[in-house]
């Protein structure tokens, strides 16, 4: 898909993206299931908008993306980070926007409306996990995950960032299990499984 001239114009007809995991993607991956039409949400999440003449967000954050893709973590962890920063994780608020009937509260504490930042950084369960690791991930008062993660990249060395990213993935998996399977996990079990990830 990335090596075919999909766009009009002779100057630059190839698709551009800052997501190296799209290598080998087929056109069917960005189509609606069982329909012959583009999934516009997926297309917008994956590719740069060439109409943006004011400046390309990808270029502004290219150092951030380079650091993210260089992390020595499993591909599923990088993919999750990329999906979050790109705004395409199926959080309760995102699902609600797509007319999925779901309550909007954090599945771990049921006190605050879910945001990805709350669920994975500020929630009492997340704080317990970070405390077990003795990592102070409260690097500022952020409400947006990508701003928080950028601060993490600047504050910690690569091995710690890789540990944080892996635990972040485990927190997301635990959150998903609570939402869809009604199965919880203890903070210590989560940390143990995260640290054993290949």
C-alpha cells in the first residue's frame, strides 16, 4: 500500500506516514469490514493530511516518534503507544462517540470519568502499580497522555522508559480485561507479568 501511487498528482503520489508498522499493509486493512468503502477514522489516524499547509504535526514531533520507535520493547507495546498518541485507542469516551452504550467512568476506580491519562497514570490502581515499581511518573500536571509521555521520554533514560512503556501496556490490558471480561488483577500480579514480557 505504501509503495503504490494512490494520491493524485505527479509530484508526490505516495502515501506518507510516521508509523513504520504499516509496512506490508494492504488496502483492505483501511476499508470497512464487509463493505467497499474507506474507514475514514482509520485513514485519518494512519496518514498525514497533505492539506495542512500551516505545518506538519509529524515534523514537529519527529524527534518524539524517532525515540518512540527506537524503544526496545515488544511491537505490541510500540503499537499501543502509537495508537494512544494518534488518538485511536478505544477508550470509553471514544466508544461513546461511536454510539457504543457504555458508562464513561474509569473501570478501575469508578470515581472519575475515564481518560487514558487518568486510567494509566492518575488512577489509584495505576498509582499503586507505579509505587510498586518505585517510579515517580508524576512528571507534571498533564491531562493529555502524549504530553505526559513526551515528558517521560525527556526525564528518564531508555531502560526506564522501556519499563514504563511495558507497564503502561500491561495497565491497558488489565483495563481492557475489566471492561470487557469483568476480570480484575492485583497490582503486584500486573507488575510481575509486565516485567516478564518478552
